[in-house]
């Protein structure tokens, strides 16, 4: 028995000229417009550093990959920076086999443990 698909969610936090967008679920053609709107808002605000947190992203399809690649190239062309951080294992495999690493940094962040 397979598990139901998790709804795609986006959380964006702006901090000066930096934005962090956390993606959760599966990023595919059907929900790509949600991310495109967030990326447009980052452009509108003049964000110079964009961090896409992929820790909770379970899947990325070809259309979504093309959007990320175009975003990375556009930002680099404007002297801005895109980082893809904490990719989940399935997403990391896709990123490693593609040219996306040339348009954006793919890194794992060392997060401090939460003190309870």
C-alpha cells in the first residue's frame, strides 16, 4: 500500500536582501506556478541572495528543474546568488546528475540542534 502524496507547501522568509524559500512535498508541473510566483516576488524585491531549502522536498520533475536552472542563471547574470541547501536524498541524486550545480551552490547546512 503506497502512502498518499504530501501536499506541496512553500514557506518564504525575507531578511533584508536575502530570501529563504523552504519547499515541502513534490515539486512538479501541477504546482510549479506557486514557486514561480515566489521567485517573481524575490525578483521584485531585489533579493540578492536566494536560498532554497530542499530538506523536505521529496521529488522534483523536469519542468521544476528547468525553472530552478533558469532562476540560477538569471540571478548569476545579475550578480546575484542562488543556493540550494539540504537537498533530500532523492532530490540530491537528481541535482548531482544534472548541470544545476553550475548555476547554483548545492550545500548541506550545519544546523544547530534545538535546545528544549
